[in-house]
């Protein structure tokens, strides 16, 4: 949930989500439309699909338990090195080396005060040398809290990163279009193609087609001869 989403937005949704799906078994058994309905408001819906798939894997292959193996976690849908490492540190209090926005800001501030275009590779080398191996969970919590403070006092820090990209405005974006498509299908479950086209008559049809192809590829929808259906 925290991937590309602010903590303030996540905190309330996390409580709602875990009330609805208190364990991996409940999430695994839940229909996709219900998962997406509860997820609504967080955006990047492919993360909800990935989370449900991970629940399936944990129930079927790991007796419902989260493994503390970096390589196993990285094999799960949409979990890369940083997410897998943070899970191991925060869930199991084991030292791992990873970076995220707030951690990056701390190291940019203290170790690269006059250098632009700093690569994460440079920062990770310093993180490896400075990590508290006995209390990694506390250490990373402290770094993240410090980074949040720095973001308020030094908002320009993230622009020093070589990986900084200005976020594309949501309004009018493909993300907004994807959200509209899913919102309609969560409500209706299925739509005849002619009815679907009427709802998107004012949109660029090439963009609509591209979004539908992406959603089908990602496992959200099925495009049949005369209708579009949300995958269960």
C-alpha cells in the first residue's frame, strides 16, 4: 500500500482493508471485485491484484506464513528488492539493505550536500556501512521519521537524486482513465461493448483501447466478443 502512496492516505485504508481481510486465507478466497472495492481510493489497482495473488501463493505454498527469505519474497508479484528487504527487516527484525524516499533524503542531506544526480547505488553503499545490525527495525524507523521531517524543511532534496522523476498529473492521465474503467466494472461486473463505448464517447478511443489491453494483460478484465467483464 505504501508503494507510491503517502502514509496519511494508507493509514485509514490499511485498517479498513485488514478488517475486511484479516488474514491471507480470507484475502485469497475473496472475489477480485470485492478486493478492488475495498482498495478504492489508493490508486495503482494492480497492487491489489498482486496482493491477492501473493495471498494465494502463501496459502498454497507456505502454509499461510510469510517467508523470511529475500529471494523467495522477490519472486512474488510486484515485490522487488527494496520491498522484500523492508518486509524482512520490519517483520523479522533482520538487517537488510534497502532504500525508499525518506531514507534517501537523509543520506542525500548528510553525505551529498553539494552533489547533484546522486545514484541510489552510491547511497546503498553508505547504508550498508551505517546500518544498526542489532536493531535494524528501530534504525530504519528512525531514518524514515527523520526523512519525513527533512521533506518538510528541505523539499528540494529529492531532486538531487539521479532517479527523480516529476510525477505526471493525475487529471487526464491514463491512470485516471484506468480508474474510471474499473470503477464502472466494479459496479456493473460486466458491460456490453456498445454500452461501454457510450460511457467513453468523449475519450480518445485509441487511449481507451490501450488501457483495456493493459487491464486485460494484467488480469483485471476479460474482453469477450460482445462484452467486457471484470475478472472474479
